[in-house]
C-alpha cells in the first residue's frame, strides 16, 4: 500500500511541477509492475489511464485484497471519491473496469493495440527503460503516441540488477557477454546504457529534454575499485557520468512537430 501510494503521489507531484492536474488527462504508464495500484489511484483522481506491459499482472485475489485496503485508506482521508476506480475494480474483479490494459512492449505500442497517434497527454515509466530491448525504438513509439505539447516522465535505473551493492559490474563485461545475458534474461538484469545515451535516444526520437535529475550515485570507494576494470568504452566516460546510478528524465514533444 505504501509503495502504490508513494508512486501515485510522486506522479501527481511531477504533474503539478508541470502545471498539470490528473483530472481529465490521458495518461500512459509503461511497465506498472506487480500491481496496478498507482494507475488506479490516478484514475480515481479523474485521469484516463492506460497501462502497457508485455507481462501485465492479472487481477488476482492478492490484488483485490491490496485494492480493498487501498480503497479503505483513501476513503478515510480527505478525498474519499479518489477510491472510485479501486471500487470499480473490486466490484467487477478485473482491472479493465477502470483502466485500459495492453499486453505490449513499449517498442510495439501503436495502432495494432487500438492506439492512435497523439493519444496521451503524459507518458510515465518507473524503472522500465533499462529493460526494453531498444530504448530508441521505444522512445520513437512514445513520441508518436504523445500529443504535441505533451510530456514524458521516465525514471531510469542504470545499475547492474544482479547486485545493487556492486552496481557497475556489468560494465566490466565485453559487449557480446552483455548482449547474450540480456537476451537470456529478457533484459531483467538491466542495461549498460548510461544516462547520456538515454538522453540522446529521447532527443533522436524527437523529444525536447527539459530536465534530467540524477537521484542515486555510486559510492566513491566503489568507483575507485571498479574504474580500472571497466571495458574501454565505459572507462573513457567521465567519472561523474559513471557515478550516476539512476535519474528521472522530463521530456516534451514540441508543438507542431510531426511524428
């Protein structure tokens, strides 16, 4: 419950920083994860929310128990009406009672899933981009789906997911080893891309990069130890770039720019 509430509140705060409120917005959340609590909380605040994930969670008894507790928490607060999406799902026992759900990867979203160009005011993702097979292709799809003047808010984790205590070990491997492991584990162990590469992909897709906020950094002593072991392509990067382990991109589709 705490995690779902924190993610939803974080999205609302990010919208507020852009001068937006959830009411009436069309939102896309990529890779919502184990449950759809944050999306349902946003829908309860009046947004029209679509969620997309190739491994989208089914609505199970565990989910219904979580949503019931979340609804009780919301209804005991200052805005009980914000639980309406949760209550709709509880009544029908399916996520589709309040959300548009799509079993699709970010790289493939489009007309085949009933989505027209310029469908969304804002696209969100939280620890998703490091798992997609082609960040550039995903960014291009999102550009097409975002309305002119619309936004993308993407938190990306640049760590080696095998061991967060040693977050740059994947950068000591050769490109073939990284590629094979990525295919074998379907991207679950993270990406070797650093934040400038993601920023470049978003720009190449057509987005204007409004902000990048780095919000997690490698310990200096670990950097000292791993730097001599990095593959040359990464060893040439500035230390400050390598130190960044996660961050949030804020992008905008410029007005009047065609897909």
